[in-house]
C-alpha cells in the first residue's frame, strides 16, 4: 500500500532537503516542490499503484505520492540524483530535459493499450514543457488513438525566472482543448533551483560524474562467424533481417512503414506489427522508447539521416542516457534504422542525403554499425536482437 501523504508531511520533507543543502550536503542542482500539495494529493487519488508516473526535474512530491519511500528518495537526493529519480518496480520515471517526456509517455500508453492493460500513464509537466511542440505532438497522438495517458500541466507561471507573459505575450494562458490534459495553477515558495543563498563549497564533498553515475558495462556480442560466406545482397539482407525481427514480434515505427513497406523492406512483416506514425521524428522516437519499457522490440525507420536530427533529443539525451542515469533501472532496447539516401534515384541534395554516422558515433555511447556487405547487415541486426540497449544501424542506399 502506498503511503497517504498529508500536506504537512510533504512540506516537512522538502524543508529537510533544504536544510541539508544549507548544511553543505547537496553540492549539486536540485529543485524543491511546494505550493501544490493540495492539488497533487487530489490528483494522486486517481492514480493507481502500478500506473506509470512520468515526472521531471521537480519530482520529489510526485515520487513520494507514487510510493517511493522517503528514505530511498532522500538517499538518492543526497547522492546527486534529485533530477534522476527512477523506480522500475513502481513505474516511476522522469526526465529533466524539458519536452522529452510526453512522447515517451505516449509510447508507454500505446504499449499498454496494445497489451489491453488496465494501467494508465500520468505525465506531469511544467509550464515550460507546455512551451514546446513536443507536448502538442504527444497530446494530439494520445487523443487521436484514445491512449490511456493524462498530461498534467503544473503552471507556476515561471520557467526558471521568466513568466508566461514574458515568454508568450498574448498567448500566455493557453487553453487546451483535449480530454487528456489537466492544467492547474499554483504559486511556488522556492526559487527555481536550490534555496536562496549559496553554500560554502569548500565544505561540501563533491564526487566525480562517474561516481554519481557509473558508466555502463559494454555488452560483449558474439561474432556470428557462421553467417560468413553467404553472398546475400545488402538489400536482401535488410529484408531478411526485418522478416526475422518481425517473426520475433518486433514492431516497426515510422512513416511509410505500412504504405510502401519502408521501400519494400517490410514486405514480409505482418501489417499489425507496423505502426504508421505522424511525421514527427521526436514523437516516433519517444514512442519507441516508451514501448520498449513495456517489453516491445521497437524498430524505428528513419528514411533519411537528415530527419534524425529532429529526433536528436530522444536519441542522444534519452535513449543513450536512460540506462545510465537510472542506474540500470530502465533499459531502452530500441533498434534504429538510419537510412542515408546517398546515391542513385534517392539522392536529393545537401538537406536530404547527408550522412551523420560519424557524428552519432561521437554523440552516443551505444553501438552504431555501418555495415558494408549483406553479411555485415545480417550480423548487425543479429547483434541488435541480443542487445539490452539501443543500437543504430546505418543503411546506405549506395550499397543497396
Ligand atoms: C530542453 C531544455 N531546455 C532548457 C532546460 C533548462 N531548464 C530546466 S528547468 C527549466 C524551466 C522549467 O520550468 P517549468 O517547466 O515551468 O517547471 P518548474 O521549474 O516551474 O517546475 C528550464 C528552462 C532544460 N532542462 N531542458
């Protein structure tokens, strides 16, 4: 049973965190909650244990109300993880990247609906997240597909220091016409981050980044020597790999995955496993992340590298980091098909035929494969099937 928190207890928890800061025990960024106790206690009456709660940088109250124990939360906060509170067993997840969570929430909800689960997703966002188009994409998707997801906009009329009026002029008080959005207003008694006053850093213990967030162990993969010697063509190897992934139950997300079968490469995959998405690369990537939390094997199809830049936040800040920042609680086994339209009738100039392989190899820690032959393609997708985390497989039209 989740503890039922009173307003006074919630306030006392944050007061203690504030005192620990003044006592030089928290030499890193944290954000205190306050002023919205009544609203949250009310909202959490509708949130069931087992539902997903997706939070953000200001997550202490959400975590407590969803059953994260105060001792565990305090211990995490004292270890530099105030913005990184995760609890896989309680389905508590957060991201401190503004705009990053709504698509992930929608993805979890899509997975829950496909599984006919009774669970729901509750995604808490601040009014700065409301600033971003990413929330709009996710709300429109959730409404369109009738997904079990509610977005709660917690409006304290402040993004760091700037008010909604300063940011949006006459559109400051945006009204949502959506059954999946709840918006409430509140005043917060704390500054944006920390408490007023700067601590004496000479008295604070500061660990290294890697001590706070240990690097992931690299997974070792087999070499698949048995595949060598085959003369399968590059394109046939892509088709064969997709068929095999389809047989394993993978879902294929992107635009033109049903219509056109992703240029014919999904022709042998059952239609029910293809998810035609809006042309919203951040959304489709977030959907894949969310679905992977519920045990799906999502394969995202980017028909050109150029368009992946729109999904860079989902790929570099989320897929690549979630396992590390959650200390292994959440994993993201997503497969990215990164097509480079670099030749032949696909070639279409500097904004449509770029190759970002080198850049992604620098930006992410997960494997980025650039197969040259058909056998390399088979090996890359076999490896991806075994991976606990994301894998990007570059697919060049020049090698088709
Ligand atoms: C993409 C991105 N841009 C900027 C920031 C820096 N940042 C952190 S919190 C914040 C404002 C958040 O305001 P709001 O969503 O209203 O939540 P509140 O802090 O008021 O609870 C900003 C701009 C960020 N974390 N992510």
